[in-house]
């Protein structure tokens, strides 16, 4: 199978573009038709086959440009100055040396660049001087016995500034050292050295040592030009390796960070990771939506419902004309979320509200309540404001008081108890610590009796539920499920179970 296409599909998957096996086979068949010669045609063809959503198409465009863009090698100043080589222009040669050699001591001297430029222009000089590009391959020719000859193929390409051949050699070397397997940013130097060795760096270094050790000035200038080209090539190879790392491995690093953030306590997440956490929450919600949003309806296929079929055909003297099929109706739950937003659990409430409102497709009937001392409904706030703004305002307006679960239950009975029925699920997020106040567990018992499910999510570990002012022993008697929930992984598991039992 086509290896470049398979590597590109791997890069797409790392960029969160879902590509199935069937779509991969379709892409292979399409590339067999259009080929790789016309880059735009290839892009349009694969864009029709592989990405599906608008977000995936944006990710596809970025990934395609990064994957199929050829590396830019050679002397870039040639495009600006139009000369045969960068050293043919003294000022551009000095600038190129400053930009590309990074203080290596071989390209920062403007006088050296001007001397190299003089050597380039002396195409009709004596036989003892080098004549760049005097052959088709850019090799140096000279009178026998007067100077050494450039032997390395890489040196000839650098002197001739053959960008196309250098790019082809770089890509072949990257393939030879399996650059696509790079995993960590610290491997950039290792892979850069391997690619340069595969391109023929050792033979080039021998040429550099030979010419720089020569007695004649024009031969030493050729050595300087080779070293400048080698330093420039090294920087360009490092840039290419970095681009490939971002394409092939950065998604792995991002996935590693996301897996870590899914398991770490939300109270330990710092502000710089909130955006990444939001992205994780969004993808987790989309996955749950895909799993549970489809209603199972009665169709003309599936498992035969024999009792219904016999009853429906009694009028036909036992002849079976009208088939009936088994089906399961999935009822979307009515969710009442009661969130403690006091300082100790505010971060957990933030992400539970974010998670629940991200599941709007499968849980459209979510009513949210927030409290620290007195409880208030914040559903309308989430309807009016953007999600992040609504969460911040909820925590700011209702998170300043002393925690009082008893008063919160009294307020909930007044605001929403009459709306509870056998389709209602009540989710309470809090640590159950009531500051030694009246627990009012009898109100939670009323909620328990009216609802289909009461779930209590506690961010503290179970060993802490009976310590200090915690009331979890009394509250737990009126809950269908008690669960530790202090990470996104716990939250995903609980909400997934909620949707599964709906």
C-alpha cells in the first residue's frame, strides 16, 4: 500500500480527524487515479474522501500543507538577488552568513564573503582557481596537480545550489532514518544528525577539511563556501525535523497531556490548562452524544416481536401479513444539577456544569442550581450568556457564603420539588460538609422518593466522608449512587452511566 498516503492518514488521525479503514481504502483508490503530480488536485480529492465535519476539514487543510509542503533548501538569497550563488553578492553573502551560521565563525566575516564572491565571479581565471558550476553536476574542475577536487556529491550540490536535488535527498534521508517515528522534541538533534549523515555529511566534512587546509587562498575560499553551505543546510534540516515533529509527534504529546489531565484532580489544574481541559470536555461530550443520542425506533428490520405479530394478525386466520418488530425507546432524562460552588469545590462545579451543558443534544432538559449558603437557579443565566461567562458569574455570585446544605435543600424544595417525577435525575455535587449545621436529610428523602435517581458526586475520597463535619453518612441513605468524582475521567464515567441507563 502507498506508504506516503498511510503516513499522511496517521498524521490526520493524530490531528483528531477520524479516518476509518473503509475511508482509507477509498483514499488509496482515489490517489491511484489522480496521482501525486498535481498537488491541488490531490488536496481536493483527499478532502472529499477523508474529512467529514467542518472542524475536520480545517484540520485536514493544515495537515495537508504541513505534510506535502516540500522542504525549502539551498541559498534563499538567490531568489532575491538573482545571482548564481549567495557569495556572488558581497552584502548578501555577509547577511546570509550572519543569518544561517549562527556565529560559527565561518560566515560572519563580510570580507570572507566578498572573497568568496570574487572566487565565484572568476569563471575565466587561471586554472588554479575553482570554477563553480563548470560541469552539469556543479563539480569543481581544475588543471591537474594544481588543486584538490570536490569529491562529495553533497558538496557539489551545495556549490551548485541545486535546491530540487537537495530537497529530494533530504526527503529520501528522512525516509531512510524513519523520521515519522520521532516522539519527543529532545530527539530533534538526533534525527537532524542522522539525516545529514544519510545525505553524505561525512564526505562533505572531509572535503571541507581538505580545502580549508590548502595553501592557496582560492582553495581555502572554496572550503569556506562549503562550510557555509553545510551550516546553512544543517539549520534547514533542523527546521524540517521540527516541522515533522509538530506534524507526527506533537499530537502524541498533546494526547499524553490530555490523558494526564483526565486523571488529575481538577483542583490541581492551573489556569494555563483550562483551555485544554475545555477541549477535552468538548470531545468527551461529543463521544457520549454519538453513543446515546440515537433513538431506537420501530423499523422494518431487527428482532421479530412474536406476541405483537400474532395479535396484529388474528384477523387473518393465523396468516402472517403484518410483522411487528422489537424496539427500545430511549427516554432522555430530566436532569436537576445541584452544585456546591463554595471555595473548596468551586473548580469541580465549574467542570460539571461545563460537561452537562455540552451534552445538550442528549440532555436538553438540564436545570442547574448553585449554592454556598442559599440556593438559586442559574438555568436562565446559562441560556442567556456564553458558557464560560455563565460559569464565572455563577461562581462569583453564589460562591461567597458559608456552606449550608440544609438551607440549600429547603430552597430546592421550594423551587423545584413539584417538578420532580419518575423521569428525573438529581445530581448533587459537593463534599457534604455542612459546618455542623442542620443537615435537613428529610428533604433529601423527599427528593429521593420523587425522583428516578439521585446521584451524589463527592470530590473527596471515600475515607474522608465520615470525618469532621461531613454528613455523607446521613445523606448517603437517600441516594441511589454515591461516587467519588474529582477528575474528568470520573465525571465521564458517571455521566456515561447516567445516559446508558436512560
